C-alpha cells in the first residue's frame, strides 16, 4: 500500500460538494394543524382580566439540516408564524366585535405575524430554551422584538411553547379609556403548538 | 503516469482545489433554500355588523346574544311628562319598568323572558337570525315571536294572553348608519278590551354611529289607530356602547315596554308636552 494519492482527497471533496445540497439541506417544519394549538392573549388589570383564545396559528421553521441543537447556526434558520385575529374569542360576542372592529381592525390587518430567525439555544429540561429575534407585526405596525420559547422534541416533531409581552401602543392599538372595557396597555401572548416535518 | 486526466486536465492537487471550490460554492445553497409553506386557510370570515345592540329603546334588531351568553336588561319609562311641574323632568316617577333576561342558545337563536310592570306583563319570546350577507349592503334578517301573559288583567288564561310575531330586516350603510324595518303583528293587542282583532304594525328604525361608543337612535312604529292607543310610538335616544353594556337614554311618547304592548300603539302623542324620559341598560353576561 502506498501513500494515499492526493487525487483521492479531490474526489472526496467533490463528492461532498455535489451531495451537500442534500446532506446539509435545510429541514423544514410546519405547524401541525392536526395537533392541539392554542394562542392566548391575556389582558390583566386591577379591575378585570380576560383573555382571547384561538387555535388559528400557522407557519414554518427552517433549520440548517441537522435538527435543533445548541450549536444551530442562527443565520441558517428562518421562522414565520401568523395568527388569524378574526378568530380570537374573548368569551363575549360583543367584546369580540369590539376587538375585531375597534382595536385590531382585522378587516385591514387580518393576521398578527412574527418573522425572524433563531438567535440562541440552550438546553432546557428535555428540550431547548430558544431565543428568536425578528419582526412582530399586528394592526399593520411591525416592531423588532425578541421572543423566548421552550422547544421540546417529540419523536419527529417539536412541541413549542412561547410567551412574550406586547405593548399595544407600540402597534398603534387604541387603549379604551372609558368605563367597563378594561384592556391593559400591555397584554401577554402565549402560544402552544407542534411543528412537524414539512410534507407529512 | 501517476495522475489521472479528465478532458486533458490533470487531476491531483488541481482537482483537490476544484473540490474545495465546489464545496464552498455548494455550502450556501442550503442556507439559501426557502420555505415551501403556503397559507392553508383563508382568514376567518365573520358576519356583517349592522346594528350593534339587540334593540333600540323598543324595536328589536336582528342581533342576538352569542351562544352561551346571557343578556340582562332593565328599562324605565317615567310616567310624568318631562314638562310636568314638580316631577324633576319626570324622574320623580312613578315609572313603568321592564326587567329581562335573554339567553343565546346559539349564535343565531336567542330566547328571553321579560316582565313589564304595566299589566304585570310577562313575555316569553324567541328571536332567530335567519339570513345575513354583505352584498349589496351588509344586511341581517331575523324572525321573532312570543307570547305574553298579563297577570294583572285576568290571570294566565283567556283574554290576558297575547301573541306577537315580527320580521326584522336590517341593513347597514357606509359603516356608520344602520336601518331597520320591523313588520309585526299582535294578537289580542288590547287585553282590557274584548274582541279586538289582531293588529299589524310597521316599525322603522335608524341609528347613526358617531363614534365607536356613541350613537343616535330614532324609531317610529306605524300602528293602526285604536280608541285606547290612538298614536304611533316614537322615540329618539342616545346610545352609549362599552365593553359589555349598552346604555340608552332618550325621549318617547310610549310607556309600554314589552312587544305585545308597544306594538299596539301609544296613548300620548309625540309632542313636546307629552314626551317622557326613557332609558335602557343591557349587560352581556358570560360565565
């Protein structure tokens, strides 16, 4: 056996190059619409607390091809989620209409969206605590924001749970100042859903 | 010959460089991939909004309480005219009042029980929104009906029982104006008079929404004249709308609050000396 010829190195690298788009291809996950989903906004004041609930969340995550891990390269990821605001149910029809028509103006701005990328991951319990940075848009006003989510592997899926605050005035949402409608200036958003591999 | 050739190009160190270049070129491909995701459902479509509340001072709208919601109502009509001396605009009373509680069986069907202290009138009614759409104007259509017992008149039998039914057609104009017509019929309209035939009426209703909270309401119920109730009920009011309440205050010539009562007419003419103060408060309750 002689010394490995340099040409073998060339073959290996060329093969990797040709296979790279498949070996390292981005992994795409979509929100699993068959699994439980829950998006809640919670308005809490000293006089009243109410919440609006919907399951109408959809979107995707692109990873760098090697699954979610602590060394996932942030630049290789992409996230997009949207929530159908007209489907929010606060438990009172009249209040739903006020939310839709007077404050969120869903006819003009039907979705709340988050578009961004992962910024950091740390091991957390059975999964990861994930930080994502991007643009959160509601009521037609987009703001840069950072959100934190717990992501837990479940077989070939991920269970996702996120919580973050939203200041209504940051999105030009009028805060009712008249009696009875006790909407807090800052509401808390909670999201729970599953991600499944695209195409399943 | 120790190195291979492809198309005359010597392989070896040069081919290694080529592999590195290909690898470098290939790496960004994966990061440039874009999602295949597409929106899988259209935004939720909700029904049109025409009137905001279930009623004006008297006439009903096609709005019903939401499924599982209760709607509590208290209404007052002050018997002394606003112009009467020494009654503080009639607020010193006495009053005709109505208490009511309705329940949304579904988002389209509402049942309610209301009691007016005039004749101790207890009314069990239902309203069903049967049609709605947005073309050519936002519109809603409902049917309503019920029966009433006037316990003060004759107990729970005979001429003290009344029946009423109505078709409610509402349409919105420009997002700020709502119009309604309410053709209705009442059987046994005058419980204190024997042998009165069923009475038909045509309610006309208009509301202008000045802001998200404040609106002006006018209503006029065209009725057949009778000796006891020779005038058409007319009212104008201001409506305040909040998170779960509607509050209306206005003037009217009718002291009759339940459907079988106001659909039969009014005893006083709608003139300056006969106007009475009126108010309604309704509150949505969800448990």
